[in-house]
C-alpha cells in the first residue's frame, strides 16, 4: 500500500530510503486511514506519544511524503544528531517556550501543503493542556486540517526486535476541517482541542486482530 496524494511525491532522499529499509526489518507495521492524508491542503497530524521511537514510525507510515515535526532543541547541539533529525523532517523547538519563529515556520509548512506532526500531550505525557491547545491554535492560524492519529507499539527499538519484529499499528482518523471563517482565538482553540481529544480517544479503542490487519507495504 502506498500513500495517496494529489501532488506528485518527491523521490525519497538516501536517508529516508535507508531508514525505511531498517525499520521494515525491526517491526511489522499496519496502517489504517492513510487516505485521510491525501490532498494539497496542509494537515496537522496529532498523535499520542509513548517514547522516542514513535516519531520514526509515524514518519515511516506516510512515506514517500515527509512528516515534519518539532524536535527538542537539544538534539541539534550535536552535528550528527542534528543531521539525523533534520533529514527526517525535524526542526528545533524550545519545548518550554516555543519561539515565534518556530510557530511561523510550522504555519509556513502547512500553508505549503505539508504534513506536520504534533504530539498535543507533550513529551510522553497524558497531561499538558497548554500543549494541546497550542496544536489547535496553530491549526486555526494556518487554516489547516487536523488529522487525529493513534500509535500502538513499543516505546523504543531493541536489539531483540530484529528477531521477534513486534506488531506496530498506526491509525489515521477522519480530518477535522475548519470553517473558512474560523477565528484564531482562545474560545475557538478550546473547542477544537476538545474535538481533537475526543477523536484521538475514539481511535484508541479496541484493537483489531492481527490477522485482520495486513502489514503496510511501501513501493520501492
């Protein structure tokens, strides 16, 4: 299965092709609802966050498109880690105090029709109302669709995964489309936040049986 888009996909970089090769051998991935990412309008993908590896699997699920995402600024202090994160679509953010430049960059990506991943609950947490409302506010400012998603899988990659290849399930829900006249104010952000939280909870419902969910297959 390949990701559908109304825009012709760009050829994945060498880094992306290598990452796809490695990840395909350490997990059995199934993806549902990928058709909700189609279209030329920018989309914010909001997802639960369980560990450092789910951003990689989420990026893998949308290939050959790029899933841009905020990454803590400390990862850019080392040249090697900075190259790794940027190659995968990451850009720096001060999680304690996101700068206006970071927000502007995110909105710019969405206005260009790109996909941006945001973990509304913050880093590996189910708390943080401010972080959730921030995702809604960005969507309102960019007039972007919001796609709820759910990740069900391990929180990290272990050496033993090469042999047991754990099951990973990623589900994309129906996009939340904002009215053209939406106001980017606190009240609108609260309403959108409530809506996306309910949509994310719905996706985290009963898991399908392994046999009923075929593995994701990407075109070479």
